[in-house]
C-alpha cells in the first residue's frame, strides 16, 4: 500500500510542529507539504535531515502536491477556509482546531458529503482524555456524588476547562438524573457546579493539562485521572484519524465517535 500523502496547516504552531514530526516518522504516511501564515522560507526542515515545501498559500500547496489528507491545527477561520479549498479538491480533513461553531460543523459535513470525502473534527485528540470521559460516564450511573479537579498551566485563560465542563455534562446525561450535592451553604472555595458536579480549577506554572474525576458513594470513592506531559499526547489520536478518515464520508465529530465509544 502506498503511503498516505499528508499536508499540515498550522505547521509552525505548537501542535502543528508535533504533527509534522509524527507524520514524518510514520512509515505509512508521507508529509508532502506544510502551510503556515508565518512561513518565511519555502521549505521546512524535517528531523531526518530532509525537507518539505512550506508556504503560507494553502491553495498552492494543495494544487502542487495533491495530498489525500489535510491536517489543521491553526485558527477557526483558517480551518474553515481550508475545509472549503481542500474538499473541493477531494482532500480529506482532520481538524483539531477549536472554536468551530455548530454551523461550521454543519458546513464541514455538507462539504465532505458533497465532495465524497471524510472529515474528522475532534476538540480533544488525546486518547487518554477521551477514555477518561468514557469511563466517567460509565461510573456516573452507579455513584451518586461526583467532583472534578482540573489542573492546567497558568497561561490557560478559561476556567473551568472545556473538557471538565464537557465531562460533567456527559456524566449527567449518562446518569439520567442529577448528582447529589453535599448539604451546606455554597462557598466560593467549593468551585463551580456544572450539572450537579462541582469543578475545581487549579492554575499553576509547571502543570500541563490534568483532570481527575472523583466519584463518591457510601464508604468508597473512585478516581479516574488523566495527565498530559506534553503535546505528543495528541499524536496517536491524530495518526489514527489520518488513517481512518480515508474510510469515511462526511463528518465524524470527536475521537470517541471515531473509536466507536
Ligand atoms: N484538538 C485537540 O486535541 C487540540 C489540542 C491542542 C490544541 N488544539 C487547538 O489547535 C489550535 C492550534 O493550537 P496551537 O497551540 O498549536 O496554537 P499556535 O498558535 O501555537 O499555532 C497555530 C499556528 O497556526 C498558524 N496560523 C494562524 N492563522 C493561519 C492561517 N490563516 N493560515 C495558516 N496558518 C495559520 C499560526 O501562524 C501558528 O503557527 C488551537 O485552536 C487549539 O485550541 C486542539
């Protein structure tokens, strides 16, 4: 089988650089081009000493190097124009960029179906994080109390994290009834309550992204914890999506859907 030809948009960004490294190291894939608004040279050096074409012009890269898959870790607006350009040319999409609206997702699905290509959009490509949420949903049916401690680096601006809120919502939906709350007056130090789940947000230098879901019942607690050490954590999920997207048509939203969880 010939290698899957891949282009990365956002290739000079924090996650994009990891994708470039991971695709280059994958025998079943061939990185044929890289795109970034900040491109200053016309080639990008790869870890093995070779190089690939680099440009700020996605259309030029798509037309000249004819990839099968475009991976995007840039900004929402760029991801959407890339989705239009790529699907028109029969290129499958793997999008990790966050901030896409429900209308954007509908448009991606429509474009992918119209051009008979696949599109995987996942707000979290870390396999462990997706599994943590899945396991928390299973446990939510059996234990009546739940709290989440999410810990992130000090530069994260939002709190609670999107993943913590999504976990609380998914747990409440799986449970089908509200979690119980301890009695007593609400206090600021008790954190924010989402769907009956109290979320505590820690922000400190030295942390990356960590989340612990603690469920409580009579005489016992159950902790489900996920820790990311660096941005490599997203790569197994991205590599899986690049391989799987070729077998799909239309939008697959979320790594959990791709894994069939
Ligand atoms: N899905 C996931 O698992 C996951 C994980 C981490 C980050 N993200 C998301 O991925 C995106 C990128 O994150 P990051 O930390 O690498 O950011 P970053 O700022 O380090 O990188 C973004 C890159 O995109 C480039 N870019 C911006 N506009 C562009 C355009 N119009 N055309 C081409 N390139 C453009 C920038 O020059 C930059 O190099 C963000 O939306 C972030 O929230 C998703």
